[in-house]
C-alpha cells in the first residue's frame, strides 16, 4: 500500500544519513589523532636534541646500553647512582677522568671521588679508557634527556579536550540527537498509520489485509509424518554428536589461561627481548620436568630493570590492562629486594604459581628426552610462546596428538651413537631413509604408560 512504501523509503534515507554522519565524525577523529601524532613526533624530536654541547643522544644510547646499563639507570638509582643531572653536579673535566679510570682518581686523593666511592659502599666502577671525550659527551647527552612521559589514551584525551573546549560536537551528542529524531519520527508514522486506517473505515473504504490465511504452522508440521520423523532423527544425531564431543573433551584443557599472581609477559621476554626458553626453564635440558624458574633467575635481570620503557608501559595499560612496573614491584616484595638500598632484606614470600600444562599421573613424559636428545623446539608443544602476553595451553596434549607427532617426526641420528647403531637396520626394515619415532618404538604402550 502507499503508506507502507512511504515508510520504507523514509527509513532507508534516514539510515543513509546516519551512516554519512558517523563516517564523517570518524574521519574527523582520525584527522585529529594524526595531528596529535604529528605534534608528538615533533615533541619527540625536540626531546632528542642534545643536552650536552656536541653530544649525540642516539650514539650515546648505544654506548650506554652496552657499557653502562649493567650498573646505572638514567632516572633512578641501581648499583650506581642515577645519571640524569650528573653534568649539573660535576664538572665535565672531572667526569672525563672519573669515567676513564675512577680508581686512579680515587688513589690520587680527589675529595669528590673518595666521597662518591664511600657513599656507594666502595663498589669499584669499571674503567673505560677506550672511550674518547666525544663518546662520553654522547653518553651524557643521552642520560640528560628529560624523562619521557607515558603516552596513554592520546586520541581519547584529544577528543575529550575538544568537546570541553567547545571546538566541536562529540560523536555521542550527534548520534544521540539522531536517535531521538528517529524515535520521534517512528512515533509520528505510527500515529499517521492509525489515523489513515480510521479515516478509511469512516468513509467505508476497505483496507486490504496482506496476511495469508491458513492452518497454523505447528498444525501443518504435526500432520506431516515425514517432517516429524526427519526432525526427530536430526535432533538425535545432534544430541549424540555434541554429547560424544563433550565426553571426549573431559580432562582436555586446551586454551586454559589462568591469571598468575605475578603477571609475566612471554611476549616481552621471549619475543621482544629474545630470551631463550631454557634460560629460565633450565631443568628442561636434564630433567623430566621443565621446572618453575626460581625468583633468583628473575632477579638476574630485574636487579637493574626496576621499570619498563614508557612506551611499553603505555602499551600494557592500553592493550592488556597490565601495569608492568607494579608487577616488578610484586617481584621485589616476594624476594625481599629493596631497589633503593640495592640489598635483600631476608624476608621473602612464596609465589603461588598456577600450573598450566598438567598431564595425568599415568602418562610419562620426559622433557630432556625431547629437548636435549630429540632437539625439539619448545614451540612444537607449547605453541607461539613468544607471542603470548598471558601463557595458555596451546595443544590438546591428548594421547592421539602425541601419537600423531611420533608418527610424523623423524628421529635425528646425527651425533647419537645409540641411534646410529640401529638406524641402518631399521631403515632397511621399513624401506626408508629416515626413521620416525613411531618406527623406533615410540607408540608402544610401555613408552608412556607404566
């Protein structure tokens, strides 16, 4: 009917209007974000300007990371004092002598050198005679840069600031107005429709009813025996399929991702910093179990790393809702480490880690046999660990999964005298060049069950 056609056309054009306004506001926000990014880049370039005349912060950063970062931090104390502001506290000529050979300066009786040596528990500073004055200028130029602020929700702040300053109308206001207009027009159309029907009835005009008349659909379905029988069979198959799948998934924890008492990012450690898995899980080389790394292993690095880079901290807060610096403080609390005095208090606390990969007691698995002898990469069973922010169980770890791996994996014979003795006979027996773990007896029941 005419009134129905009019309603459909109206809603179509109104919907297009909403889309146009939404895309326009989105592009405007992207432009604002890009302008904010440009201003941040300009600010970053200004920050990179040398704080020491003639110094290059970029070269200084490389030298600092390779020579100084083990004992010093730019903005906080470590084994040695924080270096930011050192050019204001000391003269440049004195700094040249101290950095190149601090012990010689102490033995000469220099009061500043002796006082600094005693203040920091008489810990001898390494000598760097290979550094030129220009190299030292570069290092000092790097550490004297202003401390960068973390970038958190830049786009959101820009949008909020614009709305508060009256420089534009926010998306929420525009969409709210459009929603209100749409609601009002819908009410008006309903009232107009009722008025037209009443007007037609008053003038004796018959209003055509487009609704089909006939049996209710459930009555027609019940009278058709073929449809009833087919539906029952399909329902039984669906129940059997999902019931079987549910029973077969009992005890399978694939995807298990518990929250640990101290957040540990494998993405940062194994991914960005490329720390080898077996550096922390060292017992995987020689033991049945991979082992939980002791907190002393963590402190090998985190004695010096008390806080992460601002950009890393901002990414953790925005994408993963994690405060990395707070997690490092949890580690210090558990080990009893005081970053200010650079010493242990002797009051440590246990960390109740939650185990993720847990095989049944009747299944035997030896890490050293796979890692050391088989030379299998950790990612084969544990998945892309270097990409995981939160560790989870990647593989199902079922018997079928293990057997398929034994059937498909060739045994590495090089450098293994035991395998070299029987490799030739097994290769002849199976008519192959390389023997799989299954052909070596890797699918016998007694290999994994005892």
